[in-house]
C-alpha cells in the first residue's frame, strides 16, 4: 500500500492538469483535428474523452464520500491506495485500452467546450475536498472496468494518472502529425 496526503494527490492532479492544458492550448486547429491512419481519435476527441471521464470520476468520488458520511465513517488520518491499484497502475502503462461506450467522444465537441467542462469538473473536485479530509475515503468502493473495485482515494488518484496517460497519447499523435 502507498500512503499519501490529500494535498499531495490534489497537487499531483493539478500538475497533470497544467501540463495537459498547456499542451492542448499550444496546438493549432489542424493539429487538434488531424485524423491519422491507424489512430481511432484525433486530439480533439481525446480531450473530449478526458473531460467525460473526469466528470464521471468526480461523481464517483462524491458518491463514495457521501456513503462514508452517511455511515458516520470518519477519516482515520492516513490515505492509502491498495497494492492492487498500484500494481494495476504499473501494468496499464503500456497497454492500449478500449474506452467503454459511455465515455467515447461524440466528435461534436470543440476543444474549448471540453476544456470548460474540465474546469467545471475540477471545481466539483475542489468542492468535495473537505469530505476527503473528513470521511473515510478507503472503505467504500465502486468498480472500474480495468482496476476492479476502487476507493474514493484511488478514483481521485486515477484522475491525474488518466490525464497523464492521455497527455502521452497526445504527444505521440503530435509526433506523427508533425512528421
């Protein structure tokens, strides 16, 4: 198990977000919309997907924390992610995954709209930050299609890791576009 503070997780997520926003903000319309042979999504679709996924993850975090609150389960002072989460995180790094239907981009959202949605999602995560500090973020679980049952703290950690994963994807796509 890996122990970390809520502040550390939020800071890591903020750093991932900043890198993601800087990258996406530096791209031209042609780069954002370039469709490449052998690639399912142009960058604009990747950004839409990230916004959709983060919206779902923030809702899951809030749900799990409300369950802890309703059960009267206070925080125990330490925040840990399970060994299962840690090992699956290492395993997934180089895997190509298929997004579930519910988080596949429509292809109809401009980047600005997806980025605005990401800002709304981040504000919602900030709103529930005090709940992470006050309630048990480890005991209540919600299933993830790859990781299995995850706790609120694991879902929160996954938000930044998901953005970093897709930042790497965008960098890879850009290499192909700029050849």
